[in-house]
C-alpha cells in the first residue's frame, strides 16, 4: 500500500514568451525536484490529502484538479470509488513556473491507478492530467503534463502536439530563485503591449529566439553542452530585449557565470522568478549552487538525460 509514486517538475530551457506568438519552446524535466503520492486505507470514499496545502479534497469537490482526475481515472478503469486516502507532498514551489500543478496531479494519477492495479501508459497519464489542468488553468498549453508524464525534454509549438526528444548526454543544471514572485500573466501582457507598439522589432526578436531554440534542440540531442550554454546566453539577452528581465536575475546569472557556468538565463515568465544555469559537470554544479546560496538565494540542483 505504501508505495510512493513520484513525478518531476519542469522548467522552460528555450523559447519562453516567443511561444505565445507561435514559436517553438523547449521544456525539460526537473528530475531533482519531485512531487510524491502514496496511498493508505481510508474510511468514507476517496480523499486526497494535500499535506503541503494542509487541505483535503474529496472526489465530489468540483473545480478541483485532483477530484476531476480521480473521477476520470475511475470512469476510465470502470471501478467504484475505493475507501482510500492518497497523501500528497511536493518539493516544488507553487506558482514558480516549475510545473507544480502537473507534477502533483501526475503523482496522484500514478498512486491511484497503482492502487487500482491499472497500468496506465505515459500518454494516458499525460491526457488525464491535461484534462484535470483545464479545470484549474482554463487553457493549459499541454507542455507541462507532457514533460512531467514522460520525464523527457519536449519541443513544443502552440496548437501542435508536443514532441518528446532524447538528450545525447546528461546535462547538469542549477536553478536559482530570485525570491521575487512575478506574475507570468503580467509579463506576458507587457510583452504584448510592446509587440503592439513595435511589431516589426518584436517579431524580429521572436524569430531570433526561434532560431536559438532550434539550435538548442540539435545541441541537446548531440550532447553538445558548450553550444547549449551559448544558446542559453543568447536567449537570455533576447528576453532582456523584449523587456522581461530583472536586476536580481542579472545578479544570479552573474554569480553563475563567475562560477564557470557554460550558460545561464531566466526561465519562465521573467520579471523575477527563477534563472537556470548549465554546469560543466557535477562538481561545477555544486560550486554554482553554493555560490548562489552564499549570496543569500535559494538554489536547486537538477539534471536531465542519461549518463
């Protein structure tokens, strides 16, 4: 009963903001930071016990992603509601662009289907989580549930089916948190204002980001971390050009670069939030994390791809 089922977070490595304008983006799993769920015998039906939120959800709660998910799984597997409590806990900060909502849903999906003795394939988990996320987010892009369910990098264009791809080697990353909560909605709308004012200029930036994202994908597949790092630096400069930078992000990026990171950029909405740095190897990864932590910020190590 006490099997733990887990799912990773995610970050955007290339193409944020430009993705809104039909350009590709690449998201990668954050395997070092996970949500986990485990089940224990319950009493009155099915309860999801979200430990970090200190909240419990029953299957009848409307407009809750976990309840919607549980109902879908029971319907899909033709099973009755069990007397079961699924405990849920997550290392992922909420609202930080790290896919916390898709990761927690995926962990719950795995725990419930595991308890029911049903083996769901990655694409089935991804679809169930996508449908549950619609309840919460209205129109999710499909990128989070795909990266999280498959735990693989995803190349994504709005309106098209996200496509997973295989890294050529293991890449070591450090995520640094500015501690500034930035609203993605706000940064997206500022970019739109800039685009309305100067469409030609902004489209030029988006085209350039597209080129970098495509080069980044090839470099990841070939396992060429030097080029991946260079593309991250270029993508970051363009994100500053479109107006989503922040002094604190620059500070963390400077710390990473001074500690020999191969590349560093903001990740997600910008205007605060997180940055990501690419390390040469495990030792360099630890050095970058220590340098960011010593400067008084939170930093996390993660990696993607196989050794």
